[in-house]
C-alpha cells in the first residue's frame, strides 16, 4: 500500500491526497514519539541558514510553512499529553492575553473593512511562534531537556555563522538563500571587503551569546574547546551582520553579566575580555594590508558607534523618525484596541519601477517595536507583551541560588528588548521563536524549583 501511494505521488501531476495523508500521519507519529527532536527541527526551520518562509508551499491564498506545522504538532502534544500540568503561571497568562488582544484587534479590522483577512493573518502569524513557551513548560520540564534545546540552538547559530562567513568572503551560495523582505547579502557602501550577511541563525546567535559564554566558563577542559568553537561561529555571525544595535546589545549584555552573573563568571569574563582586547591590539598592529582592507567595512560601520552624528545623518534613521511621527497619532487614536496587524496606517514605500513610474506600497510594520505593538493591539496588548517578557526576566535575576546560565537567558531577552527600539525583533519569526524558547526555559526552571525544592538549572 505504501509503495502504491508513493508511486502515485511520484508519477502524478501533483501530490495526491493519499500521499499527503500518509506524510501527515508519519509526521504526527514522529512528533508523538520524538518531541525533543521535533523541536530541533523546528529551530532548524526558523533559526538556521534559511529564513522561515524559504520552505513555504503556496496553497491558493494560504502559505503553508513547515515550521508552523511542527509547532502545531508540538503544541497539540503539549495540550493532550503534557509532561507537566502547567501553563507557565503569570507569564503564560500574559502571553494568552496578548495573543487574545492581537486576535481581537485583527478580527475587528477585518469586520470594519480596514484590511483583508489574508493581510491580517500574514502579519499576525509570526507572533504565534511565541507559543513555543507553552511547549517548553509543558513538554520539557526537565533541566537536561532545556539544556539540549539551548545547545541545539547555539550549534545551529554557530553553523549559520560559518556559512555567513563563506558568503561574506564572496561565495556564491548566498544567491540561493532568500531573506524574506530583505536581501541577506549586501555590500557596505563605500567600502570594499567583507559583505554584510544576515542569515536567520543570527537571531539565535544574538540571544544565546552570553549563555554560551557561561557554558565555556563552566565546562570541563575537554569540552571547553567545543563551546569556544560555538562561540566563535556566533561571534562571526554577529560581526559580519554589520548590525550596530546588536553590537551595542552585546556590550550591554557584558555589563549585565558582570553585575548579575556572580563572582565566578565575572572573573572569567574579565580575563576573556582582557585577552580579547590584547588580541585586537596585536591584530591592528601587525595585521597585513590585505587583512586591513578585508575588515574595512566592519571598522567603518563600528566607527559610527563612536561618532553618533554619522548615524543621525543616515537615511535609515531619518526614515524611522518619519514612520514614527506618522504612526504615533494613529496609535493615540486607537489606544484601547489598536488597529490590528496588516492595516495601513499611513506610511508608504516608494520604489522606481521605470523611467516614469513609481510604485507605492503601504508599509505595514514599524522598526520601533514598542510603538508597533501599541499601534496594532493597543495599550492592553503592549502591557501584556511586556509582562510576558518581564516576568521571566525578574525571576531569573532574583533566582536563589544564582544560576549564571539562567541569568544569561534573561540577558538574552533584555538585549533583544533593547534592540527592538530600532529593529523588528518582536514580530519576525526567527526572533519570536527564540523569545518563546528563552521565556519558557526561565519559567520552567522557576516552577521546578518551587515545586520540587531542587536547585535545578541549566549549568550541568
């Protein structure tokens, strides 16, 4: 029977319904038997070298995305056969309230004719990946499971950093990767050398950077080299992204880890920082002219951090000021429920498509994600989202006894929150998946200790 189904799917003009049914049954069985492996697959589809829309299949007006199917299977399993009967306490309630407000505002926008159902659905669907929080607290309550999730995410990020470096050095493989609404490869204006590359794994590298730093400091000698290699790949991904807000976030994360990471981590980080500074000085003093030209784009980009006037003069900052000035009055007029995702609020992108033709399209997002959430789901929705992120952060920093690995997860959330003032990190699938992971890990750790009286944590 299986051979007949497969044969029919191969020779037919399209995928047959029996074959699709068979594939669905196999996938459901895999999720049921191997939920942790399914979670690895989920992050491989959201936070690796391909953007989450790369494997999408168009079925009429609906775009079916494999990572959403994986998450749906995990969520269903967490609902019907959880390992622990919990919904994450106050943080879980805050997430449910946020998603309810998002659905309400989007539904009202469709009923009022402010936006098409497909627009509301497509602009709201990235937030659904936050429900990975519930998957973590219900399906993966044991510390070793959560460590496996974080380790898998860090390894994916490191591998993505290696691929990004090949692309930045001129490899043609970047041409076959799609970056959603923005090209993943770009040459820095006025500088010849490394290309700017931003793969989906960059999100995981940014969020787990300090978690990996903690694992290096706590690892035995035999494993320390492996974690250092992972750190190198993640650092490369962040460096060649040319992402100034991430560079600043990493610096802010260092300060937070030095303050809240405990004396052991603080001493190790101080030593590592001193070695890194010495290495950079040596490289700058004795590096070849070729190395200098290669790193010119990075140096040029980094110099703007020390010269804010150059950033203020950039067109991107001007565009963001303009979009904020238009969105703020719209958010004030709809402060209670918001306008809903996918609704035109008066910001437009203009692109020349010919010598005498300009294409005008509405911009349905904001780089300032706090203003964006206020705009699409009102004050209650924004507050619910901030409570969802804030509760795990407070729990991690107040944890007794202190676990630097848990603290590092909270630092990852804080750095994302800092960058979200100027970057779309609350509403893109690669970042919402990471936020669901980090919040779930922290809350699951807190619930374990409260219920069992164990000093469970992420450090082995």
